[in-house]
């Protein structure tokens, strides 16, 4: 089953300032994010994690595009770094789509 349509966004959660809701472009609720990290850099880390989650569908599409380009390029000859990049992209796409 495909994921909810992009773009994803953080929606306001008026009920509790320690929670955020991730919504799809059509308003479906994808996730409720609770801030639970502690420490001096917790606020920055929580924000970075939220931005990464919201960017997930765009990152997945970017990985798929990069994989297509690298596979075409590598068809002309195999370079070790390109092969490793292909393997990382294949792994990341698999994690997101299994």
C-alpha cells in the first residue's frame, strides 16, 4: 500500500504543547509526535526529528530518482562508489516501502 500523499506538514495541536500532528496534503493524520527527549539540546533534536519525518515522502521520491539516474550511469561501467551509492539507495527505499 502506498504512503499518504505528499507533502506532509506539521499541524498545530492546541490540546498539548508537547505534541505535534503530522498530516498529509489531504488532511489525513499520519502520526502524533510526542516530545520526550531530555537534555540541553532536546528542543533542537526534537525539531530536527520532526522535520525529517515531514520530509520523508519527498526524500523517498528523491532516492528513487537518484537510483534511476545512477543505474543508467552505471550501465556504462561499474564504479565502486557508484555501486555503493546504489546499494544504499536500494536499502533505504526498501526500508520505506516494505
